[in-house]
C-alpha cells in the first residue's frame, strides 16, 4: 500500500486565506529503492537529505548507480487557482522528476538548486505521486568529469513545495530566489545599483512591483513602487542607499531586500539578504575590500565528513566553521562545486570571504579527461556556472567566481571554452573578479582576473627548498599577474615510523612529511607581497573512494574532525592573533630509536622554554612562529615540556628499547632499468 505525505488540513486553511506564497518542506515520507531492484515493493522509508553512499571509507564498495525516490501528496481543490513549484537544493548528479507519471524535467549537475513547475501535472482535490530518478554515475556530459572527491548520489539536500498566485516572483530563474542585487557604485557616502527581479505570470500582462531595502538596524532606507510589464524579461529597479554601513570582515553588515507584487494587497513576496562592499584586485595592492588591502588566509573546503557522508547538516557546517575560524583563516574555497546556501549565510554573518568553484576540474593524480570538446559538455558547464552565479550573487561573503581548477594543456584546446565561461561570469556579475587554480604554464593563466598557483614544488618532485627558486622565477617573469598561491600534501596520523626508511614504501604518507612541507612553504611564501592570498589545500581530509585508503589525507584536520594535525597548529600560531598557540610538534611519534633528538615548537606567545627530562634546552626561531632546539642525547622514558607565557604543552616519549622493523636490502642502481624474465 502506497504511503502518502499528507499536507495537513491546517495547511489547507492557511493556504486558502494567505495573501502571499507558502512554502512547505517535503523532506519526509520518501520511499527509496534502486532502479536495479525493478520494483518498489521493498522500498526503504527515508527522510531527506539522503544518499545511498553513507560511508566515505567504503573502499571497493562504492556505488555509482541509479536510485528512485517516491513520494505522494494530497493537493486541496482550493489550490486549483494557484501555481505549484517543487524546488530541490541538491541532487547528485542527474535528476529526472515525474509527477503522476508525467516527465516534468531533467537537471544535470549535483551541487546547485533547481525548480520545476508542476501545476499542469497536478490532480487537485486528489492524491498525487512524485518520482525522482537520480544517478551519480560518471557521464561525459555532466561536470565534473574528473575528480577524486566522492559524489555520494541521492537527494542529498532539502526539498520544498512552493505555492504562489498566478503572477509571482519567479522561482524558476536558474534555481535562484528570483531577486538579484547588483551594486554598481559602492562607497561610504552612497551605494547605487540595480535590483533584478524575475516575474512569472499566467494571464497578466502587467503588475505592480514594490521593492524595499531595510538596513541592518531594521530601518527602511529605500522604497520604490513601479508598474512592471510582464514580457518574459526581468524587471530592473534602480536603487540608492545613502551613508551605507559597508560589509567587511570586521563588520559584516547585512541589508534585507524585499520584492513584492500587489498594489492594494500583497499577492507575493520574496526577501533576500545582501551586503554592500567593493572588491578590487591589483598587483600592487593585492585583494582589497572597500579599498582596504585584505591579505587572504584561506582554506579549501570539500563536501563531506565521516559521520554524515555527503549529507551535511547545518550543525556540520557550524562545527566546521568554528574550527576554521579558530585556526584564524578568513576565507574558504568551495572546492569543485558550491556548498549548501546555509554555509554562505553563515559566512555572510561572520565576515568570512568565499571563493566558489565551478566544476571544470581535473583531479591531480588520476588520468581522467577533464574537458570533452562536445556541445553537451560545454553547455552543461555554462548552465552550472550560470546557476552558481545566480544562486549566490546576493552573498556579500562571496568575493570571487572560480572558473577552472588544475586543467591540463593537452589534447583539445580548452582556452576558448574557458574564455566563454569567464565572459559569462563577468557578464552576469561585473562586480566580482574571476579566479582559477593552475599548475600549468601557458595561455591558460592569462584569462581569469586572478590566478592561484598550485605547483606543489617539493612534494612529488625536488625538495621544498625549490619553492624559493619557483617564487623568484615567478617574480621575475610573471609578476604582472595578480597571483595567489595554493599548496598542500597528504599526511596520515597512522603512518608512523621511528626509524629512517631504507626502502621505498608504497602509499606511505606520514604526517611528518606533510608537516615539513607546510613548514617550508609557510616560511617562504606566507606574507610574500607577490601573492594576494594563500590557500591551504585542504582544511579537512575528505572521502575519496578512488584513493588507496578511501581518503584524501591532505587535510589539516582528520575526516572525523577529532584530530588536528601538526600543520593545523602552525597556521593557528601564524593566523590567530586573538588566541595564543603553543604546540610541541610530532607528539604522536612517541617511539624513537635514536638517542640524539631535537624538538620543534610552534608558538605565538613568544620564545618557548623547553624542558627535556631535567635539561632545559635553548630554542631558536627558525621561521616566524617556528622554534627549534639543539640536539640532546636522551634514553628511556622522557617527558618533554614546553612553556610560553601562561601556555603549557607536554608529551612523553620512549627513546631506545624499540623493536625495529625488518630491513629489506635495497640494491644500489648502477645502470638503467633492466628487463628480467
């Protein structure tokens, strides 16, 4: 027997007396089954958000498949004179919606919202069925086609039913709210711009449009009423606000823009929040907010955690933001694709800068093709970029649009397509710069307004000292570019070794290597005037079923958020000026076989005092906030204690009496590779 999600009679009473739109969550009552099951008889009852991949570490058991979601709803006959829309905030990655057996529409792209009108498919005064068919299988015409992050599948964000009058502010425009704010001149004396309102109607040729702007203090600072012609084009309303409170990192002031329809009575109303600030970028000043140079201390944020998989909740986002802000970062990058709107709302409120990537992305180690020179691929990339801009344009925290990430310059020439994407973003929103992340040379780096280099010199090749040579070459040859830098490397807490490795070890990525890499990069690149910002890749480990351990381990914090790696404390010492840091490095390596030991400490509370057993060791500053001791001969169980001001840190280590692993003889190569049978 089919189970229906019944909209309560109370909602019927409300809707028949309401003068504006009503929005009803439709997250409950869904029944899920895999398409391969061929029947819904054994469907599971689920609540949105939902995914069929729930374990990021499901190595070898990852499902790229098609699932079906069924739901039902009773639609009152009193709604027959109105219009009905369904909005999904995230379905990964291809979605087909059917209502009462009729195909309503298809959406391709797993991280943007979309809305379908279902009015003409509804049986009013009766039960109605809804079927969403979802696929997370890899497709060459749906971006991204190359990524090592998990695409979990399913209806992994919320959904809602929207009820409006026949003439309404459109829920259909690129999945947005239908109200887009375009500040054009921003200064402390005045803000001027246009408000773009999309209106949809069945039957009317015109309507009365009202636009109001309310200040952060709740005062109405702008109001306008005008007659709007309904010809399918958006209505543009010019506005100005005198003596505005500008949005900034220190004072994230938010205004409310309300668009409503009606003269004597309001028949529809939509309110959006925004903030007014100017964004600039130059080689001399770097990135500026309201004309003030703003060094960017950013982290890359992926889309899952160990507990929720890809179905992140508001509580998950709040917890992640607390960790990010405690470290002292002032910016985050939404890797590969956008996050949920909730995250950007919190960034608006807390004064955090945001870079949102479009999904034209190449995984750094896989051999996937990231660019297919086909009309379907290129159109899907344009569609997703337009949705990203339209849905996030009102967020003052969003300060740049990401166009591509780490593309190869081989095969089909991707630069004409990148230019189309870049021009699309600039046309839709001239107020923000475009940005790209590159590890290649050539023309690809001269298209976007900003470029962020991710060369990772000294990680897979050479040594970390080579980053100085790379930086100097960049300064000499390409200093005219508005450059940022992005870097990172894997470090797993369980990959410990107390003895030097005499042979190569496959898939061995110890935390110590990651720590040393970040130490040298921080020493040589942080606060360098050549770069407008530095981005750490990544903030958290994330699920990657295609990697050996099911995890990309480049995060500063583990996937389950329980353990902060050493590099986290390095950046906290450098970036968080409000909360002092003292941290002994390499505390997890408690077994050591060499009697000669030296120690490293991160401190933002001044030069630390280090006591090893009964000895006090002198510490010298190797780089800002990085301190190192001389070597000391120790044996047995020893307590190491650090102090700086009121801060204390300690660890107990065992030196000697350690079982050593079996060493495998490594043959010294005397010639080139030999073929053997």
